[in-house]
């Protein structure tokens, strides 16, 4: 007997399968239903766990991904994840999952549907979509009412409505999967600006260097949205995961090659920890289980705590390369201020006058979308546009900028970046493609270049305090006092060093004077 309903997946279907994953108090997370059929045959005794045991080896972690760690702490939760493609479907190199979880009191179920093995007062299940497209937010919004209706029926063994949901989901996406907006629904880069502040740029630069960044926090829904939102800061990445994507930016040869279909893992189950050593392609991952936090030094280069917003650079050699310059901190400050103004209740529609340069020699309309419509400052699309502009000017500076311009991006970072595989591939693509003209007119300087000011010192002090978890506001007078203290301390050190050097030199001269006495200087032995 088969446990899953029969059906066939069309090559055009966005949704490959719709599943139900439940939690069993003895067997753990198990796959209970699949439509269309996964072509898995269960033993004749009809035991539920046999379907889980016979999942393809590539998908053996599916039950643990669809019911994430800690979801029992919430009445509802959601999770995004990625699975490798199966050998039987070579046209789908990666499968993207979205699961909406819910738990309810067992007494609310129809009495006839309560399993005899139930020993707890609550029941927990998730409805999961496996898709060929990374439209995470879209599926999450569509799945929530399906899950509500499924649980409200009181009969969780009735899967008829889920079969209809499968058809409806495919119909809803059939005409929209090529629209760029679908890939960004439900994601918010501007929220990440407020959550991580200047550390968001450090994460961005770490990923450019192909260093693994791991983000820890809960609930899973917030964590996964954060991880995927960060991925959208790389122009065209999500859209490029779809074959024959229309999103490639031929002007600048985006997306870059630092991300592949296996690079993004919005959620990793604990059972996948041992795979991280083998999966070198995994660059950006979200984790919930505290064991990842305890062992993060062994599994990633950068570890970010979503709940505190703080970041730890585990690779000590990477620390100096990720240090932000004064120009970098100006960039972060401009974006943060614009987002704050945009989200302020008192100024909901105010246009920020802190926008980055719109000089055409920097890049064309950094706040505009593909239709040429300018995005209001502080919006999600505007934030994405600023990071694209940062990336474009970084590339232009690496190609043609002088040493001072490179210093604004951090010399150590630029050296590591230009010697890396991603930059070299991009350089080769520029040389062979039609993108040379576009990048050649971009001004090879940091988009926030300029002379140092008191404001830069203030931002530096605040950023350092923020990195240690302190949130303070410093006035200009306090910054000047702090600057004077630092300068005074440095002056004392220099004075002491010069005095010591002078005393050493004087002693040496005195010794030479008295030991030479009236002796004549030695003749030059080269003279004949």
C-alpha cells in the first residue's frame, strides 16, 4: 500500500510536491502525506515512519527541515530551506521548500481521527511545499490560509483539500514566476538594516570573499526571512536560480559567481552539521539549534546572533579585512537614517535628503528599478539599489581606482577580493562581454568618499561601542572630548618614545666619544 496520493508532476509545475510532516512522540518528525506521489512504497502494515525511512538519500533530512527545532515553542511558525535536486530530475538542480507549522490541542480534533498512539495534549504538523523556484515569501503567504483551513477541519487525515491546494498554488504562480517581484515578496532588506546596522555591510563583504556566514536565532520564520533578505542584496541572485532567468544584468555582469544554487541555506537542521565540512558551497545559512552556537567556531567564518544583532568573526585572519572604513560607515549611516525616516510613524512619506550620490559617473539611478521608476528612500528596493551601487563602485575602483580610492574600501579587503575567484571570473566576463562600456563610465571611488570629519569619528566610536552591545548617543562635544583624550594619549606615547630614543642616542654618542679619544680615524681600506 502507498501512503501518498497518486498524481503526476508536470514539467511546467512550479510546485513539485505538497507534503504533510507530523511529529510523533516516539519516532520524531515523519512524512505522512505527499501529493503528487513520491513513488515511495510503504510496508504492508501501513506504518507511517516507513515513508520517511525510504525518502531519497538526498532528502533524508526533509522531515527535520519541515518541522524546525524550537517550533514547539510557538503556536505557529514557518521555515524556508533548500534540498539538492534528485538524479531522476536533472533539470531541477535544487529544490526549495517552504513549510508552515502549527500546533493545536488534541481535544479540538474530531474524536474519530485521534490516533491511539497519541500521548500528548497537543498535536503538531506542518504543510510543506517543494518547488523548483525560490519564491519563499510568496509560498508562505499562500500556505498560511491552507494550514488554517486544514487544522480547522478537525480531521487531519483528510488530505483532499491539500490536493486542491496543490493545484491552486501552481495556478497562482504559473503566470508570475518570471516576474522579478515574486522572488522578493515577504522579504525586507530594510528590516535587516535596522537589525544589524553597520554589521550588515560586514556580512555583505564577507560573502563577497566567499566566507561562510551563519545566522543564529528564533523563531525560524524570522530567521529564514532574515537570511533570504540578506541574499537579495546581491543583484539578481535569487532570480538567477531559475533557468533562463530574465534578471541577469548584462550592464555589469550580475549576478556574481560567489553564490551558487547550493550557497543559500535559509535553515539548517542539527542533523546537517556534519555535512557542512563537506559542503563547501554553503555560504549563507540560518540555524536555530543552540548546539550550532556552541560549536560555531568549527563550522563558519562569521557568526551572527539575530536576537542581539551582534557578530563574531571566527576566522581571525578575516577580522582586519572586514574592518569598516570611514567611508563604509558613512554609507551605513546614510542607509540607516533613510530607513528610520521611512519607517517613522510621524513621517511615513517623507523623502530622505540623505540619498547617496546620483552622479551618473557613479552609476545610473541608484534608487531606480528596472522600469526606471525611482524608489523612495528607505524602501526595500532602495536599500537593494544602494548595495548594488556600492558593489558597482567597488568593482570600478578595483579596476581603475588609485591607492587612495582603494583605501576607502579597506586595502586588506580589496587585496583579498581582487585575488579571489569571484572577482577574477567577473573580470574575465567583462573582458569578453559587452559590459565594458557600462563599468568604464562609473567613477572609480567609494560612493561615500570624502575628507575625515568629526562625524566620522563619532560614527567610529558608536560603531565600536555597538559591537560590544552598548547603545549610546554621543554629542559632538563628547566626541571632541574623546578625540582630545585619544590624541593626548597618543601624543604622550610619541613624546615618551622620542625621549627614550634621544637618551639612547645620546648615550651611544657619549660612549663613542670617550672610547675613540684622540685616535685617528681608520683609513679607507679601498684606497691604494
